């Protein structure tokens, strides 16, 4: 039975574009996979603990030497990696915050980098590959080539590198200029924002259309 892991990270609630896009993708996936199951994790409302001095070394210290804090952190990592391993498809919402990924997504990635769970420590081969990994990104401004802030988006370029050891390979669908409707100085960009959003929605609708047909 096909299984999808749905992850949101936005702190914007109902105003979030990335949440709307992930919801659209999950609905399309369900339509194409009747009987499929979906698991959900909301990093925006329930962020993962960041790796710290007490717990972070759980990934480099043998389990039998773990402190209580390290043991708890390792159990969480096992849970998160297990969620990924159970999924055939992963849908992640990735908003851009201060030109980078939400810290909650960075923490999720940090937890996934675990020897013996997500990669082979002897060969460095990723153990989570072979899954469909769809990232639905949203950006308040414009970062296309030739724009004043070209290269300022450090979320989309980072994620494939951050997860490279695991074997996960993200595919991106991005809607940008999402702040045009609420920022007076960006009002003239509203048509471009609407075009970008419509293109992202169409790309989502096309993802599993052949399967549904």
C-alpha cells in the first residue's frame, strides 16, 4: 500500500502559501492513490529540538555510552528516519525565512543525518534513496536570474546538499513573489505573483495525473 509523508514548516498558519501547496499535492496524491495512507508532521507548530551540547553528540557516541539526553535525542532520530523509511513519497513545504530555510527544517535535516540509520558509516552510501521527494517552496520576493536578489535564496540550494548523505533527492516546485498582495511596494508585481502561483499549482496537478488517468 503506497504511503506518503506530509511535512509542513510554515509558521503562517492559514495564510501560508507553502501549506496550501502541500495540501494541494497531498489531495492530488490521494486521488491518484486510492487506499494510500498519509502521515503528517507539522514542524511549524511542533518544532523539533535543535541539536545542543547535551544531546547533539548522540550521533557520534556509541548508543551504550549515551547519556539520558543523548538517548532521548537518538530515539527521536530513529523515529524521524523511520517516518521517511515508511514513505514512498515525501511532500515537504519549504518557506523562505530571512533568505534561508526555517530553523525547524534545518533541525529535521540534522536529525536525519544518522550513521547506520540514514547512511552507511563505512561506505557513506545513503540509505534513504529511491523515494519520491517533492519540495513545495514559497518565496515572498523574486530571486530569478537577473533580479536584484538573485542568489539570495539559500534554502532551495542548501537542501539537496544538507540531505546528500542520506540519498534523498528533492524535486522543487516553487511559487515566488508571495508577498506582492500584502506589500504595497510590490503591488506592480501581483500579475507575476499570480502567474508563478498558477504555474506551481499546475505543476502539482500534473504530478500524478497519468496515474489517475
